[in-house]
């Protein structure tokens, strides 16, 4: 289904509600901007409370309908596997849309879109492997067993940095478990979500099982989270917004999964293979333009190799090719949103004011190949102390703080001394150090001699202010199920109704 063209000449998209592509009830739209060109390229429906009500009602109706609730788990799994095949067929097209919409590199978006089908295959296969238990209960004449049942309507709120990948982490296990979805993508990256939504229709998902509402979190977020028919909220985004989501959900006693921010430490020991460590640290902060929750934005480097490490890292950082993210040769793309662009530049100035030394970058990229886009030069600061804002707060851009340490205990203390705990990296040749730090670091993921590796097989989530719950792996489907205990009396006599059995 081709999108209509607005008077501006740009594609004008519609939302997916109850199997129909609809405009916002109030008729309002907003523009989606291309971060590389710095200009609008599509028009998106601006949903309001009436649209939220329509979407949640459709999802609730679908959850109760025989067309969805009557499917066997195996049939649900088959739908997910069919979806995986369609995504694989559309991967190149969807990757290009994501790049236009959020400025991430086409090479990374292409890799993500080619990998996303594995989540749907995995959870499609898991759909009919969810089993209850028969419990050898301690009460004579009783049989006790458990059932694993879906929650109901799940609201999925997703960010702009890896829109379809992070949505998949929620949609695949939630649908495999038998829930229905209301998906609210970021207002900065809605186009790929709406294009993705067409595939659910094509492979035969019943109307209302997946609904997509687009708009601003400040306008519809509260209505989505607090709607009485919403059973769970799965959110990925900043920790401040995540806190508001958590507080709103708590008032209605509904579960949440929160994947929030990070200030991850990449720890380099003196025995590390130095060139590999340099490449790993560069990957952790400059890949994805630093716009990832797992960005290794703090490099903790053992003091004996500090200067050599900085020299090698700066030399490699200077070679980064910036420009059009649709070119395979580009290595660093633009910042996705205008507000984030300003925020990153503000943090650069804060670091300078606090006394950090800028040894690479340090401002807006003025290269001709960056055109009118929102580019920040890959930036490295030394002479950073652990208490500086640049070392404590999430920048979400290509800005690295390098902090020296003397020994293992100091490295762990510095790494853990933030409010976040999403990820960490360790670079060492010592198996003892690898195992000890994997235990001591307060992070949901610890990588050793690698960085930014994820899989549909492995749980992902954070400690502390980095979130609640886990996505991916066997653990994830449990986030979208509730356990029911069933008791059956086989004796047929109630001896004393006033005494608990």
C-alpha cells in the first residue's frame, strides 16, 4: 500500500488501528526530518487521546477474539515465522527508510534489519514451548498445576536510535506469549514503524493484534500508560522519561519493562591486546554516533599504558569518515534530532568548563561532506575525573571520557560509581581478571575483549537506574506472561468449611 502524498509533496503516512490505516482523529500531522539533510521528508499523524482509546480498544477486542485468542500457540508461532520471512525480504528497503528517518549508518541499519528476523523465528519457535508445572503438593487429595497465560494489551514505547530492532525486542516475545500490542514509536522515527506495520497485515495477523499510534509522548504517553485496559508497558528510552512511565504505571499497579540509559565503562588493563582494545573503545563510542544506550562513553585505562592508548585512539579517531549515512563508506553519521544535537554540543562545552582536556574533536563538524546535517565531531576528553558531569551523565553522542586507574580495585570502584548499570567492557589477557570483573561490575551485560555484541538468545537489561526486566532470550517471554495456580480436589468432601485446607 503506497502512502498518499501531502500538499507539500512529501509522503503522508497513516496510523494502524484495528487493521485499518487511519488519520489522527483530530486530523493533525507533524513532520519527520532527515538528520543528514536537516529538512522534513515525511508527514506523520499526530495522535491524541481519542486515537489512544481507539487503539487500546482495538487491541483489547483482538485479545479476546477467537481469531487471536483461539489460535493455538503453534499457529501463533507460525505467524511470527512468516513475519520473519517478510522482514528478510524487505530488509534493504526498511534499512534505507530507517537511515533517512534517523540518520544511522545504512551499513548498521542493514545489518540490524537482516538480523531482526532471527528474533521472530526464535520467539515463533518458543511460542508452543511455554509450559506450566504439575507441583507435587503436600496436601492429600489435591492436584496442583500452573498455567502460563498472556497479560493482555501491551503498550510498547520505543526510541529513535534503533527503532525497529528495539521494537522487535518487545513485539516478538509479547506476541509469542499471546498478547496484543499498541506500539508508540518515537516521534523522531515513526516512518519505519509504519512501514514495518504493513508486514503484519500481509502475513495474516488478525486486525487489532498490532496497532501503531504516532505522536508526541508529552501528548499521548500518559494516556497510553494509564489506560485501564493496558496490562503492561514496555519502554526503552531515557531514564527521566522512564521514571515518569514507572510512576504512572505504579499508580495503576501494572508491570513494566524499562530499558533505560547508561554510562558504560570500557576498562582497558595494561595486559590487553592494545590495538584490539583501541578498536573496541572506538566501536563502543563512535559507532552509531554514540547514540546507543550501551555506548562505552567512559574509557578507564590503566595508568601505565594511558598515554600510548590515548595516542593510538586519537590517531584512529581522526580517520573516521563522516557524511551521508546512506553511503557504505561513511563511518560516523549525524545526530538524529535537533534537540539532541544541541544537547551534545552543550555537554562538550560543560566538559571544557569543568577542566577536561579535549584531544580530539570538540564541536560541530564543519566538513563539506556533512552538508546541513546535525554532525558532531568524534570527541575525546582526557584529564577527566570520575565526579565530572561528563563522566556521570549520559551524553548520547560521540563523546568519550578517558579516566586513568592504577589497579583493579580502583577500576571497579570508578566503573560502579554511577547511577547507571547497563553494560561494561573489559580488555585483558588474564582469565582471572575477566571472571573477577564479570562478577564485580554492576552491569546487566559485561563484554570481555569485545563490545556491542547482542543476540536474540541472550538476556539484555540493566542494573540500578538503567532499567527493570530483561529483553531477548528465554527470560524475555516470561516478562509477558502471568502464572496461574490451579487446585483440584480429587476426594470430593469438604470436611470443615471454617478451616483452611
